[in-house]
C-alpha cells in the first residue's frame, strides 16, 4: 500500500505583489490559517417529459460561473500591516498568488491573478496578541501555473 504524499502548513502560501506590476511577491506575515475555496455556481433548468407531461420534470444543471475566494487569519504582524491596510483602503485589486509548494511536477503550483481584499478585521483582547482575519476574492478565475 502506498501512502499519500501530503503537504505541510508552510507549503501552501498566500502571497501579495509588493509593488503593483513588479512581479515580486511577499508572504503575508502572521497568518496561522488560510483557506482557498473554489466554487462552481450552478444554473438549474426543469426539463419536462415530452411523452407524459404529468411526470415530474427532470432537473438538468450546468456551471453558470466559477469563483475563487480565500479566507485567512492569524496574529496581526507589523510586517504586513501597511500592505494590507493600503490594499483594503485603495478598493483596488492587487495581484496575489497561492503557492502549492509541494505540488508534483506537471500539476498546479501557483494560482494567481488580481484580487480584492474584501474584508480586513482585527481583534484585540486583553492579555492576548492582536489578531486579524481577512477575506480575499479573485477578480475572475486565477491563472494556473504548473510546476516545471
């Protein structure tokens, strides 16, 4: 029996382009949790039986659109404070990428593209470090780059 090859936390990385258009990416510091959600939004059509319309209709489905979102949380790091706040305050997209550093050759290593920082939340609790939560939505479907 062959065991599955797994990835560790540090092998799925969220990075943001430091200066727009530079192609230079930096990890968002302090994150202790990150999730990527790829979703197909479905359209459903009722299709009747032509020979006996008294029968229940069949439901046929098709992908109407797709989206990719990211949620992340962790401690609020000074190293990423300015980058994240400026991105949110601009209301503009920034190029980001999700790196799957443990990807096999020929499979997706990077998912990248312009994205919006939709929400940026901080929580301060006495006796604890300040934490942060963020929500990112790609503007379109990310470009996939396979590992060479």
